[in-house]
């Protein structure tokens, strides 16, 4: 069964460094999403992406964040200058955009900022 | 703005019991509602998705119901097993928006 994959599974970085989290959505899907979950808190929506542009973003998704689909298979989330509070699990999801609009989630990347 | 809550926050039951987890949402204009399972430190496993036009969905020992008018969904787990121990999340998908997750119910099934 097709699945969303994410790399790396765990990333440790120092405050102020740039990180890129990678996702490979399901191949025929057109809609892509990033969510995050700070330890012990709710899963929160960050951004949705369709047709090579951001379709919606939350208040969390500020200028430090960017997303890109650099080729036909990858979808990336870049954090320009990481802060301690960026430490969280980051989930990628994808959807084919048809009813019932189900989103398929990847296993997540745990980001630890020290 | 959609708000999703879940009750109880934690639940501990002996093996074999039937149990109900509750999810409430404030905006009934939803595409669908999805239930997930999350094991500690792990990703999200989709359990059931109920479309806005449906009232319930079943998969094995799991049954999820949806009452849009009252803004509620329940997840019923029959004959619980220790392997069911996990956090259960519900998420509402609104028109023009994205998934809004509840805080989860942490379930412990004791052998």
C-alpha cells in the first residue's frame, strides 16, 4: 500500500542553524501538508501546498519557515534559523484532493534544537 | 474557528471491557472527521474516517459515529486489549480549512 515517507526520522541541530525536513508524498497526490506536534501538546497545522504554491498557512508558519517541491517526488520544510521552541515532531501529509479528502500522514521527523 | 476537544483526557480499563471515547467540535461544517491512534513518540495511524454525510464507520472492533448537529463523534472500542493502549486523536476537517486536532485521550488497557 502506498505510504508517505519522511527523512530523517530524528534530527538534532543547534539553535540558529537551518534544517530541511524531507517528505515523499504518495505519488498521485496533489495536496501536501505539514503539521507539528510539540511534546505533550496537540497536533497543529502549519501549511498546505497545491500547484506549487502555498494554499493556506497558520500563524505558526512565519518567515522562518518555507516549503518547496524541488522535484516531482519530494516536498520539503525548511526552518531558516531554528529556535529552541521549534523542537517538535513534524508530520507531512498528502491527499489526492477528492472526496472524502482523506489525508495520509507520514511517520514524522523528530526535531531537537539544542 | 474550529475547536476540537476530547473527553476523557485519560482512561484506564481492564482488558475485555468495551469503551467509548468522545470528541466534540464547535463548527459543524465539516468535510469529514478522522480518528487516529498515536503510540508514544510515534506517528499517526489512521483508524477511521467518517464523511459528513455518514453517521458511522466500522473497522473490526472499532466503530466511530458522527452527529454533526450536536458537534460530536464517538469512538467505540469493543473487547479492549492491552495492545489498544495508545493515545487516540480525533481531527475535524472543515470546508476551506485543514485538519484541527483534539488533544487526545490516553488509553491504558490493563491485562
